[in-house]
C-alpha cells in the first residue's frame, strides 16, 4: 500500500498516544487495533516481528514499537512523529500532575478518575491478548513457550532478559521456519554510521552543555537517567528497584513515599511507564530550585530517556527484515514472539491485580503476587465487569466505555 499522508498519520498516532493507558500490554493492544486491524498499515507478521525486536532493545517497548511503525510508513520523519505523539501527551499530563503534587500533595480526584480508565484498559488488554495469542502461537511449541514465559515471570520472578534470551536460543536451535522474503530495503553501512553519529551527538549534547556550565545537580541527574536508558531491558518494571534505591537512598532526591506516588500516577497516565523518570526529575528539581529547576530537570530527563529510544530503532529497524530472512534468526524471532505472549499475559494479570486490589505484595515464597484480600476494591471490580459488558457483550467502543466508566468513578468519588 502507499504510505499514508501526514494528516492521517498525525490523527492515528495522536489517538494512540492519547489512549495509551495501562502499561505496555494495553499500549500494544491499542497499536495492534489501530495499525493492523483497522488499517492495513502493518501486516500481522510485520507487527509481531517488530514487537519481538522492541522486546530485545533497552527502553520502553511500546514507544519503540510506535516509532518503528512510523519509520516503516514514512521513514525517519514518520518515526519521529509516531514516537513523539506516543510520549508527549503522557509527558504533559505527568508534568501537570507532578507540579500539582509538589504544591498540593496527592490528587485523590484525579486518581479516582483514572480508576475508570484502568477498568476499561483491563478489558482491552484481555481482547488483545486473545487476538495476539491466536495469531502468534503456532503449534504446541508456541503455546509451551508462552506458558513457560508466563510462569517464569509470574511464579519464579526470573529476569525478563534471561527469558527472552532462552526463548531466542531455543528458537535458533529448534525452530523450523521457512525463509521469508524481506519486504523492506536493507540498511546501508554509511547510513548506519551516520545514524549512530547524529543520534549519539544529540543524546550527549545537553550533558556536555551542563558540564561546561558547571551544573552539578542537573549533570548528575542527566547521567543517571542516561545510564537507566541503557540498562532498561524489559521495560520500566525491570529497573524500578534499582531506580528507587538510587534516587531515594543514594542521592536522596525524593522520599520513598514520593517514589511510590510517582509510580502510581505514572501508571494511570497515557504513555510509557518510564515517564516515571520525568515525575522523579520534576520533584527533585522542584526541591532544588522551585518551578524553574523542576522544568529544567523534567525536560532533561525526557531528553536522555527517549533520545536513545530513537537511536536504537533507527539503528536496528533497517536490519529487521534481513534478520527475519535468515532461517535460524527467524526461528529465534518466532520463539521470542511466542514468549512475548507470555510476557503480555503476565503484565495483564499484574495490572488487573493492582487495579482490583489496593495492596499487592510479593508472596512469602516464589514471586507470585499476593493481593491483600482485605484491600479488595469493590468499585474497581464493578467497573471492570461493567466494561466487559459494554465492550464484549454490547460491542461498544473503547472510548465510549472509558468515558462511561470514568464518569461513574468520578461520580462515586464525589458522593
């Protein structure tokens, strides 16, 4: 098909950015619906291959998937448009909430409104998981890999990169795949070197400027979040413990309670969960020098967190079709795709538990999430059931369902 026009690209990816609530599983579900089901912009195979690639890269996989989709449709400019539209709405919301939090503390009414949104997202995630599993899992091996991936994460709490690595090695050794025909031109070495040079320079530019201006606090903050952008394999959840220890205990930028609130608000806003870095930076900057310091720290955190994401995609994207044309590597990608279904299932269950129960702790054995039964949220459960009726039974759209559930949650909070 011919590439879509810029106005249509802006509308579609803007819609994805505004509806990207609920973490990676929900965001991938929204993109699958918009880019594969509703429009023939990506084939099912291309979407799943891209998702497998993004799972292998450091950084937020959903944001990188959006960037890859935009790049496939309209080159680097399309990737920039798609990636920015995915991040900017959530970043603006986070900025408003963080500054409001710094001035006034928690915002209960906002959190109540987001409860309705999260209830609708649970239903969307369930729909997407069912569709992706049906199309990505081929044969007994695919189902076994997906189930083992889910159990390894949900029960054993194994590191995400280890699971993906094991699935890839298994697929490389045992996968029986046909050689698919590449459907995109391979990258040129000169283009790859230019991409690496330009985006690395953009990444480093503000850090060098801060070093030259002797801005120690902002430089330390920028270097830490740059390091985080490199080690964030498997999404934000994989590095939350490390991040919390560093910003709370080592640097003392914020308190433990503030970190918990930052994560809670980041989970309820559109965009990738790694936007929690912006929230933390805004609070730390506010404590240092008020509103000016907050805005400078927040913008710096956004820059060093997401500039690397564009670098990884623009470097690796052109090689995806070449990789998928090699039988062994294609087998590895196919196995990783099956394992990713288990990852999405784990995120879905984790998200649902944290919506329906106010307190979820780790179990005393293994890594199974243990909800505190006394913290059962009746309103959240009712909203989820209502969302299932509206979307699965009455076939109402996501936006209408989300608006109805949000209004109901707000009404209950005001009563």
